[in-house]
């Protein structure tokens, strides 16, 4: 179950980073932004707790942790720019 949850978080983070880098032409609404932001925070917290508590699936946990940190950083940077620029 934990491995499937990590794979789900990994897929969401990879999709968001690929969307940011390749610009698929998709525009997210407010609801999608709230959902993605909360998923990034949840995956960041879940993977860090799992990494500290267990050594099982540690490589997957590190991958999710680093990708969720990158996704959350890009997410907040883009939202900050959109607030500044109007």
C-alpha cells in the first residue's frame, strides 16, 4: 500500500514538472491549484516521515521527497509571479 502511494505521488510530481518544463498548454483552475498544492505538501510530509521512520523503500522515498520539493518550489514561484504581475 505504501509503495502504491509513493508511486502515485511520484507520478503526480513528474507530471507537474513535465508540464512546467514542456508547457503542454494546460491551464489549471483554482481548484486544481489547491489540489496540487496540497498534494505536494502531503507528499513532502509523508515521504520525509517515512524516510525517518523506515529504511524500506528508501530510494523511492528520497525520489518522492526531492521531486515534491522541486514541484512545491516551482508551484509557489509561479503563483508568486502571477500574484505580483496581476
